[in-house]
C-alpha cells in the first residue's frame, strides 16, 4: 500500500469503475433472479415449489452479483499494478 496522493483523474476512474461494478452486479442479479424465480410468478405452482424458487433465485442472484462486483474490481486493480 502506497502513501502517494492520487490525482483527480485517478479518483474519478476508480469511482466510475466502482459504479460500473455495482450496476453490472445488480443487473446480473436481477436477470438471474427473474430467470430462476420467474416461473413462480407466471404459473400456478404448489406453494412449496414457489417458495423454493424464490429462495433459490434470491440466493443464486445475490452470490453471483457479489462475484461480479469482486471480479470487476479485481480486474481493474490488476490492470493498474
């Protein structure tokens, strides 16, 4: 870890990269959730199956969204070393 000050352009670049990581992670999570839990909203399924689809969709979407954010930020940090 260095103690040098970053320029305004570097701080702006990091801010944009964090915003992109969060936005793409949220988008991926929403698409995955809609894909997994969508049938529960469209068809009349047994309550147990609907609950299982919603829980599975939320869990998988959350994990993939976090992985996406971490991946984007690690890739960005790797380019600037």
